[in-house]
């Protein structure tokens, strides 16, 4: 849900023994995106009754990664695909984020370069720009009704130290030979005027987009079903075990499906079925809020850009305002110092739960928005119905290396994975999911066009396990 690359693996949290890897809970809270699409016809598709005994391919997870990978598998000629979802269709991270398609322009480059080398770091950043273009072209080509809006975005620095940090990172990225002509810095009053944030010391401007993520995912699900995919909701995969002839047995409470291939698109819950990933993928709680705009932010006065507001890499908020209904979606970083001790404890304790929004996070987020945009009006000045409408939580999947796991699972031929988006799935899935479909269809890693550091190899798995043990 963080619009910038997730930094949780560099933050003090808990030991890997505390990182749960169970199933998604059965009684999650509802997000704004979910509340506005409760009429989706496939929401509880095949939620009762037995499952088919056999399939060629089983995709576990109906979010954007699983649904887009299935789309491309079908395009590549695959038949007999079964998709298993533990809850309602598209009810996890893809329907709980902040509504951004917001590439990292350079912020993560220094840490990526330290972890993966400058060449890979540059490819990671460049890939996210490709994703933005791919999503826009897909929406236009298929006329997807998902409130997609291409627009400018700002990363607003709220103090001089963070502004200097941004400029240093930009120079490091530029010196690597990367193209930077799409990135613009604003200082002083120019930043204040452009961002509408009086506290702004400076800002980075570049192109991004906003979207209704659940509508985008539901379009894929509907199309896949029309093209022959069978979706079974409320059918959590309990285990994946070897079967005869090199096949795999996927067991659910409603029966077992035997399949030649399995795709894990389970993100934060991947290690439930793949225990070798325990500690390599870390579930983390994130939270967003929907605000009904005051008159000062309604109609032609709405925010026409998306934005992140930051004191530092780990102390931030982020927002977007929808063009259709004017709703402002506001997110908050889970390490913000404004959070009280009890809220900090619950963020760790409930890191893999999306049952509720934490009141402490809501209070801190709404208060911060009033401080960042004082002309919005404080709560007591708002008209009835304006201000906070709802809050919700979600679970993101942070890998210890900050990049996803894509490829065949080492030592388990026929099992594939496309997960671990580190809070940045909206800027990675649209190349990552097609990539795993390419590999499953017989293509090479070079055919995917992805950074080599995204591939899950035996060597990378061992390295990630080693890092996890030392966190």
C-alpha cells in the first residue's frame, strides 16, 4: 500500500519467528474499493460444493498477480485452469491498496544498488516506468472501466534534510547513466504552490496514475471466466503435495485437485504453502482511509495530482483524490513517530491480519492530512458527511531483498511463484505476472525482460534465507 518501495526490511520490527505464514483470516474488514464493488457478479463464484478432481493448472490467489498471470496463460493457449481463492474474489492486497500506479523514479536506487549492484538497481527502477505504460495501454486497449487517470505525482519533502537526501539519491541514479529527463525538482515557494502543502520544502514531480484496483482486477477475473477459467472462492489451499506422474495435489477443505502445474500468487501468505520462504517474505500491516472532501477540495478544487509527503524514508503519508467522486484516499507509514506505543505494538502483533483498521493509525493519518492541507478544514469546521468516511487495513509482502520472487520454485518442478511485491505491486505486477506466464509456457528469463534479480533461483533462495536468519 506504500506508493514507494517498501523499506520495512530495514526497520527494527520482530524476529523471523514472529512472522506468521497462515491463511488469510476469514472475517476481514472491507476497503473502500471493496465496498464500491459489492455487486461484482463473480465475488463469491463457486463458493460451495466440490472442486474438480483434476486440472492442468491451478492458480492459487485471485488478486492482480494471479488474475493477470492467468490472463496471459489463457492467451498462450493454456486450457483447464482452476483458480483457488481463500475468501471472496480479489479480497486481499489488490483490493486494499492506496489506488496508485506510482513508479519509483529513483528513491530506492541507493538501497537496490547496495543489495543488487547498480546495473540491476537501474533495471528495477526502469521496469516500474514500463509497468505504468503497460497498465495505461491495457486499460485503453480493452476499455477497462477502472477509473484510470494518468497524472503528475509529487514526493513532497517536509524538511531540508529529506530534500537533501532526495537530491543525493537523484544524483547517484543520474550518475549510473539512467535517463532522468522525466524527473523535475521544485524548491521553496514553487513546491508549496504546486503541492498545496504550506510545509513543503521541496518536491519531486514525475508522471504516475491513479486507479480503482478492485475494478481492474475484476475485469481480469470476468474475462478469464469467459475464456474458460474456473474460479472457486472460499476454497483455501491447505497444502500442496507430490502426486503421481510428477503432478501436484492441492488440498482444500472442499476437496483435492490434482494438477500438472501450480502457480503461487499468494503474496504475504506464500510461506503457508512454501515453508522454505518463511522469513524471506514478511507480512506487514498497512492502512488507508477514505475522506469525503470539504468544499475547498471538491469540484474544480480537487487535488489533480497524487502525492507522498515525507519527513524521511520511513516517516510519510500518501494520498490521491479520485476524479469520479472526489474521495481522497489517504495512507500512512507504519513507522511514523506520531503513532502511540499501543498502536506500534498492534502493528507488529497484527502484521498478517486485515480484520480491522487501527484507531491510532486513523487518528494520526487524519490529523496529519489536516496539517498538510490546512485549508481542508479541521473536523469541527466540516459539514456533516465531510471528512473521514472509512478506514481499512491490508497486508503487504516485504521480501528481504526488496524485490519479488518470480519463477519456478527450486526443487519443486511444476510449482511456480509470482509474489513478494514489497508494497509496490501496482508498479511491478503488470510485468511480473506476464513474465511468470511466459516462463510457464516454455520461455526463457531473457524473454521476460525483467531484472535478473527478480528470478527465484536456488542460489537466490539460499541467499534470502541467510539474510532472513540475520534480521
